[in-house]
């Protein structure tokens, strides 16, 4: 007998995602992904000065603020053919990789960790045995029996008080949990440590961007002034602080995140469901030299179809046949409802005709989401760390290939294991390693430039609108923590004529297309086991492996400025 289950909201971070799944026996046979809130930022920035748009569009999300600002800046610079100084590119790369490392650690422990870790099981652990396990994995100093006993007592106190706080709203004791008590206690301890660590690494953003979240940016470079003799700008003291935070991040990734990942993955490596559509897209990003030189990208550009690693397709964001958004199952209106539009021709015209909340179920045969359906050359695509590593691996990128091959060898898994929920989680942690190692390299490059007498961070050449063409269009792109991100802008007479953002969660959470082909979330849930229907832990594990952040894809407030949905965090 088939049962339809609903998880709403599913996200542990921003936004509102609804998943409906049909379970037959102990497996999911059908799934529906719905973004339940409308995003209208594109309409807000029309007719504004394009030099100011970054400040608006970075409010698309309270998590990925930096990367939206950077992508917007790049769109305007592309439209104006605006070149930036070398130091500005390096600082932007440091900001990007800082966010990448921060986001991936937070995701592993705080947004995804409890899909793998049973907190209440940790109360049964032997602190001495946990200490022995910890010391067998790394030489991280917080590994004594007394330390783990203190953590255990802290969790026990929360449980006995009935005030679980951050440990509430989960399926503790679920049969899909596989870790022994000692591994659970280790992970819980590192969950708490990661909470303290994450507030330190973001100081890099406050140094270069003035604040975090929502750091400052500017078209034509970066607003940070460098002067070793000025107490009020970027000087050696501040640069030394940046270096110390990079060193701390490198230590945490090497001695906490990666050992935990391999320890946990060893218990779950038989659970290789959740592979999804098998198409992967990466715009490329983190340019070693210039954003116009893709051969210099840390993350190679490309698309892989049907898990075929022998062929990588080039991606052109300006080609109207490469990127199109469809709305056949989305609450938007196009002149031709079955046609797809390239973002330079894109429209954001809301047209809700769904059920009036609250409702029991959505109808997948009608429109059912506020998220559009983007395609690359007619294909739905998965984006994110797994996509970046699949494309990089297929391109023969040595750092990426080395990390993947080493990890799979340690876990005794084939390359096909990447195409799974576990593989998606593995790729994100490996990307944290790749990112934190390059952070140190970019810092060294910046220091070398300054020592050589180059302190320029801004190019004023095309700052004044009088130097702009009457009409121009551009695209800015980046690899955000959650995947391929691009903003398309049209400028006319010094103002924004039109603006479209296609964000990572739009790709991954997309509803099915006009032919009924599912998006990545929906496809990933097919054949996923569900041991307990009213506790769909396996469903959460798979969708959370994408790191869903619906804020980027959706926003809605009432005319009075009040939020129209209340979130219960799972």
C-alpha cells in the first residue's frame, strides 16, 4: 500500500522547502520538491544604479551573502568590460574560499550531522573508549577521557531537564543510525567545538569586507585599502590575524573534519542510495589570474551527463541555448508557458494558482513550486561540491583527482560510490580541504604583492557612468558553497534594465520540467529506503546532503512586512 508523506519545512537553514514522497513498502517511489515562498529581488533592483545592486542582491541569502555580492559585481564588470587589480582578485578569492570552508564545516556538523549521528546514543558511550577512538584518528588536543565525560554530562543535563535546545527535533534511536555510542559522542563533542570555531574564521570577512554577514564590495576591485603604516586600514596587524585564522581553519579541517568524515563514512559506506539524475554542472571559479581566463580556475568549468566521466562538455553562460529556465510546474507566467527563457530574456512574473494554505498535498501534474526549472542544453543538472568534483575529476584536475582517489581508497569504495548521498557528503568535506589549502596560497600571493610595492585594490577607470556605453549586458558567475551561481544584468542609460539570478538551489530543488523529467532533489529520492514512515530520516539525509538553502531561491513577506510562514527546524 502506498503512503504519501510530507516534510514541511525540511531545511535546517534559511528558506522553506516542502518535500512530498510516496512510500511503497519501505522505499520511496515518487517525490515532489516545492519551494513554498516567492523571491522577488530581481524586481527590486530594476532601474537602480548597477554599482549598488550587489548590496541588494546579497540579501537574497543571509548565509551566502559574500558570493551573491561578488557574482553581481562580476556581472556589472563583465557588461562594462571592467578590469580589476591583481590584489582585488586575490582578496576576492580569499573571501570566497573562507566562505567555502566555513560553510562546509557548518554544514557537516550543524546542518547535516544529525542525519548520521544519534545524540542520545552518545549518553551510552564510554568516555575512555571515545578518547581512544579520537586519538586513533588524529592528534587533536581535545581528546582526553575527562573531556568527553564533560561533554557527555552536558548533553545528559539537557536531556534530563527536558530542554534539548539544539538537540531537539530529531529522530533519536532511529534504526537507520549506524554509529556506535563512542563515535556518536565524538561527533557531538566536535559539533560543539565547530560552533566555537566557525565564529573565528568569519573574522577574515570582517577584515577585508568590514563586517559579516553582508561584507562590503565595489565594482572595479575591492574596497579594502592596504597601507602598512595606517592603523585604520588593512595593515600588517590585520594581515597577521588573517593568517592566524587560516592556520586555525587548516588545523580544524585536517584534524577534526576529515578524520570525523572518514570515521562516520566507514559505518555508512553500504548505504549508497540518493545518486539522483547523474548530470553535473560547474561554471568554474576561483580564478588564479582573471575571471576571463578559465584555464586558471581552481574549479574547472564543464558539464558531465549520465555519470559519463569520459566526456566533459564546455559551458557558455552567454549562449541562449545553454541556460534556459522553464515554468511549466512553477508559479510564474511566461508568454509561452512551455518555452524556456535565457536569463537575459528572463521574466519574474509571479502567477500563483495553487491551493490556499494550509493544504494536505500538492498536485505534481499542475504547477507546484515557486522555484523555476533551469536546464543546461535541455538537461536538468545537479550543482554543488559533488558536481565540482565530478567535473574536475573528469577534466583530470590533479588536486581534485588525488583527493577523490585517496578518499575512495581509504574507504575501499569504487568511483561509482560518488554518485550517492554519501558521495555528496564526502565531496563537500574534500572540497573544504582543497579550499583551506589554497587559502594559505592566496594569502602568500597577497603578501608577496604588497612586499613588491603593489597595494592597489581598486581600478577607477570606468567608475563614472559617463564612461559607460548607452546599453550593455553581462553575466557574473561563481561557484558558491552550494553550487553554480550566476547573475545576468542588462544596463541601459546608467540604470539596471533587467536582472536575473539563477542560484544553486534553483538547479537542485527544481520541479519537474514540461516533459515530466524530475529535478535533482526529486530524482535523488527515488528508491531511497524509509525504515519508519513517520520518521523519514533517510529522506532528510539525502536532501540535506545537497545543503538546501531555500532563501536563495525564495522569499515572501506580507504587505505589512511580516513573514508569511513560520519555520519548525527539523
